[in-house]
C-alpha cells in the first residue's frame, strides 16, 4: 500500500511502540500533524515551547528507560529544540527528535523558517539525518531508534522536508538494522574482567564509584549485589543517585563539588577505584592532577571507549555494557567461592566511619524564622516516604535535593547533570508523569529556574498532570550568589532578581493550586495537603527559604577532593 | 608528535563535516585532511595529519571511531607506511628561467604538464618534505601559484585497511 511520508512517520512510531510524542506544530510538519490527527494509538502532548517538548521527551526517557520522542517544526521550532537536544546529549539520554524542514527544492535558498537543522544540531546529537527521499524514510527512522537506544545512548534527530512528508511510497518497516559502521560492544573482555575482579578482591581500600551509565544500563541490581558481595563502600554521582540504596550503610553519598566528606575522602584515598559507567567529570574529581597525586588502581568500565582514560588514566579499561560486565564480575566471584565481604576491609571502614562522623550534611532548623532548604527536602522525603520521582532544575536547590532526598531506587531522580540546563525541572516532571502515571512526581526548583519553562503550567493543565512543584524561593540565583559570596568578594552582580511574580497566584491563574509557605511549622502540613487533599491537582508550593543558606560541602572549581569547604567557618 | 590517521567512512553527505567539526569542537589540530571515495563508491577514505601527545591522539582515534558513519580508523604512523602528496605549481618560465625550471623539474623527477610561452605547470609527487624542498629550491619570485592535495597514506606490505 502506498503511504505518504507523514503516514510512514506515524506507522514507524507505532512499530517502535511509541506511546507519547511531545511536540508543537508548524508549517513544515503540517502533513505529519494531519497524519497524527487520523490515528489514535499515539498520544500527542502539545507543549507551549519546543524546548519543553524535547525536555519532556527526555524526562519520559529517563523515567521509563524507553526512547522519548519529540516533534518540532523547521527554523525556530528546531532552534528552540537545541537546548533540549544538547541537554539529552550531555546525559546520554535516548531521544528521537523529528523536525520539519522546508521542501527539498527550497533548501539553501533562505526560505521562510529555514535553518540548517542538521548542521546546527550536529555537535549535540549522537547522530542526525536529513531525509531527502521518502523511500529512505522508514529505514532512517528504524536506524534513528536503534542508534538512540543502543551503545552509549543519545539523541538522534531526523530532519524531514515538507515534500518528503507529502510524497508517497510503498511502506515496509525493516525488522532489523544492520550497519557496518555501527556495532557497539556489549560484552566486556573476559581477561580484563578477571584481572579486575582480582584487583578488587586484593584491595585494602576499595570503592565502587558509579555513574549515570548504571542507570542507563538498568544495572542497579547488579551494582548492589556486587557491593554487598565485596563489602566495599559505594559512591554514586549526581547522575547515578538511586543506583544504590541511599539508606544503606555502604552508601557514602555523592562525590564531587558538593559531595559528602566521606565520599570524597574515600574516593581520594582508595587503593582500588572501580568506576562503573562514570567519567571522572570535572564536577566529580575537580583537578585531575590533584586526583592523580595519590597512587591507586583504576578499573574503568564504560560502554564508550572515549570516556576511558580521557581525564584520568585507567589501569584496567573494560569496554562493555555495565550490566553485562557487572554480571560477569558476579559470576566470577561465584566461581571463586566469594560469598561474603572480606574481614580485611575493617580498618578501611573504621577510617570511613571517622569521616562519616563529621556529619557534613548536618544543619539546624530553628523553630521560628527562616525555613532551611535542607529541611524542605528532608520533609519532602518524609512526606513522600522516599518514594517519589523527583526532578530538579539547576542550582542550589538541585544540590540540596541530591544531598537530602535519599533515593533508594533508580530512575527516581531526574536532573540535567552534564549540561546544567535551568528550566528542565517542570518538563522533566511532565515526561515522568506520562511514563509513570501511578507515581507521585515532584519538581524541586527555584524561583529563577522555574521561570525558564513556566509556560508549561498550561500544558500541565491541559493534560491534568497532578505534579507537585516545590519552589525553593530565596530571591536569588542562589548558586551564582554563593560563588559571588565565596569567590568574588561578595559583589552580587546581577544575581538578585527583583519583581518576582506571586508564584502561588500565578499557579492559580493557570488553573492550579498555589500555596505560599513562610514558616517552618507550615511546611509539613502544606506538603501533606498537596498529596492528600490536592492529590489529583497540580500544587505549586512557593516556599520562602533562608536566602543566606549555602550548599556545603563545597570544593572550589579546579581544586582537589581533599580540599573541601565544610561550612562558612572554613573560609 | 605528528600522526597520520586513516579513516574509512561511509560516503554520505555530511560525513566530512562531522570529522571536521569533531576536530574543531574538541580543539584538535588538523594539519591536512584528504578525502575521496575508494574502489567501493559507498566508502570514502580520509587521511588526516594531526599533532598531539599520545593521549590526545588516542582520544582522537576514539572520537573518530565514535562517529556513527566511521567504519575503521587506523593510526598509520604506528608502523611502516608510505605517504604521498601531489603538488601543482604554476611558474613563470621565460628567458633563461625557462631552461632552469625544466632542469629543476628533472632533478626532482617532476613533470611539466602544461606549457605556454610564459608559464609552466609542474606536477610533483612525493612526501611533504620533498615538496617543501622543491619550493625552496626554485626562485620564489617565479612561483605564480601552488596547489597541494594534502597527504595520502597507506601501510606497507600486508598491512591492509579495508572493510
């Protein structure tokens, strides 16, 4: 049967089991929207800005593990999507973005709403395609999904000119993909894995350092089993919170710039570091030279060879899917009869417990007077029983959420770790809610970040998404203010935002519930009401927090893991 | 250190810009880059000359491999290999210079491939050093134009780069 390009797009998405498409119509995608109108298998979610379309698709992918799909028009539709695409790229999230393009005959003529979408997005996609012939459309879409979800995942953009979506051809969706140039490794090298297991068993001071790759590979169970088996401490990066239960004794918290005292010192002083799907990012180890000053054996498991020995030289590189590789670790330990942790780690744990005794995340919430942001997150954790999907934007509130909401399960913590994109929180929460319609979804944000995609409150109304937004409102670009206080002589250049809206009233204007919280005593009741009385509504909690509060511990950019500032007294 | 990297890549539009974009985005040097289809027209072969520490070059080869359209990457300079570059020079060839230019071309085993009353076009093939030496050997005032292809490289003996 002959189908139009637009009908082929819809057919391909159905074959890929796509349930939601997040998008915004426009001239170049009218044929595709027409085809969507005439089917009801895939639900289209109309956002209010294309950036949010990609963020929502990205959030959907993070929460579900499936490929997220966004659809935007040519020109400004595509350029608005770029921030979303780059955000997904930096965190290796599988997203397929379909963009309209001007008709092929007009490409290069500066046509209305024409940009070189493939050129603009090239550095921030895993791959992209311009489809010039309708006969190539189905194959290209098949490849796009395959590339997005396999290997190190990432966004793939398919640019579809308007005449291609109108043209007809015979539809046949390929069953499989075969590309001679793209065959990602899955199994790790067995010899290397055996060496790694040996190094881990012989270690006096081992640490498991897990990154976002563990979440992406759905390897939390294997990581947890390995940690329990060898008895080593575990630190998970910002991208891997939930990959290991935060309530477990072996968990040291997050490492890095705002990591815990015990995680940073353990990572620095370990004699064997098993890096699993992590990449020794600058926000994790700070200065590579400082990190290299301590002798240690680094085992680095990653599906992407270019992540290995990029910033820190690996002694034992293992290229492969971390879930497969960790399963091999466990199998080898079985073969070797290792069932319980070695007693030899006792001195190492003694040292760690001494570091832990510093209680670097301790804070005090005065009964009267300013609400402490840490208290907000801990109360949220209590009220949601630690079981919500939490999204965040970027800044102080993001770090507090990461430090004080103890994630016990993967895919519950959604944030922009790599690109650090303000504005992701609300669209991530939307995507997460579509992925997990049964789960409580909370967006922890700040008064600055939320305004970068606040128009999506309208989308939330249209689709009746009962999200809970916790706005940590301190009137400042908090993290910028913190850096200015600590490193720029207290010159608060443009970090104070005057003329903020009344957020509770704004939420009500969009048709939601808006509640302002000023006193510590009102916080827990307000949160409880949000999840009981207003369970089926979106609730915007505008929480006025102490504007002077800073995120600690902190390592200044470019410094080493042992150079932590634990409180204002350290300055 | 100077490295000569050969890449087999799908002959798709945009493949060259992916490679060029990779080098500029990550701050790697490109001294020269040549590309043309192979005997299999669906595949292109690139030769890239780059400079960098061993760690940088290792990252370059990994990043090149990571491109979806890349089929194979080899650092040819790790083992015995041949390098060739083609140069065309247009020179002023009048009076006594005409004979001198012919003589120099012979010495360098170059060929004169275009002749007018006043000019020669000289074709010279060799490694980069030989081409540089020829330019230095002739009177710079006589050079009207030069064009160089960039370096092509191939491994010696049984070392074969193919799919």
